[in-house]
C-alpha cells in the first residue's frame, strides 16, 4: 500500500502510518528540517531493534500518554490523514473518540521553523517522566508537554513572550507551564513534573536560540 514511505516535497513531509520509528529517526530530510529534534524524540525509545518494528502510525493512533512521538508532532503542528475522516489537525485527533477509522499518514508542513525536544527518564530506556517539545514558526512558539502522565497537550504563544532576558523568560516559562495539568504515578509526583516542565521547556528554548544564531 506504500504506507511505509516518507515523501518529502518543498512544502512538507507525508509520513506513512507504517513507517518505522527507525526510518523516521534516520531520514536525513526530516532530521535536517527539525534540526535533530526528530532524532532526539526517538533515540530513547527502547532500542534500535524495537524502533525497527514500531511504527509512527502506531505511536500517533494509540494516543499514548507516554509517547515521545506524539509530543514532538504536536509541537510541529502536524496533521493526520484518515481513510474516512480526511485531513484534520493532530490536536483535534487527540480529542476525537475512537471510531475505527484508519490512519493513513501524518502530514507536517515545512516553512522556516526551529524545533527542539527534551525528555526526562529515570533510566535510559524507561518510559519518560516528562517530555517537552518546542517549535518556533511564524513568530510564535508552540510548546507541547507530554507524559504528565497523561497524553501530550500543547499551547501557543507569541515569540516576544519568551524572548526577553533570562530572568524575565524564566518567569514567562513558569507561567506557561502552569497552563498544563500534572499527575502523580510511580515515576514522579505532580509537583516534580510541574517543576521539570519548566526545566525542559527552558532547555528547548536555549537550543532554539543557539540554532537561530548559527542559521
């Protein structure tokens, strides 16, 4: 069916639902455009053998709370293409009730963007304690936080809100991370996750700032 291919055009990427996580991780075009954020979101998922079998579509369709992949694609403002439902935003898909529809592919528009991904794990290949992805595009920061331990959620703010001095930015990041809800499970407390969200988002912003200077 050709669902195991990544098609890259001048406008974006169409990632087939049966594309392995490893193929996505090593795709030069996708990694270059995401400035390594794509690989960062995938390299901690169990091991290479597992990523050769697990699929991008499975990661998205499952809507798993611990999904690194879901966090990244939310920040990239991705869309999904469904057999019956057509094309809709990943944000809307997350809140859509499971209806047996078939996920065909994941769509990511290019444009000029800077992305970064960070996660915290208690052990190298464990489920994440928290995940965070940030994408700067068209003068706005899109921030996704996942493994809260619920499925990832996203907020978008003007770039100016997070572009001040470090002290000002730290206060803005703290206010931003309070827009998400956090829970407690065997890996971490809600309070720790809330603190960690600020740390990971700040790291993403630092990486994006460094990439912009090099560009």
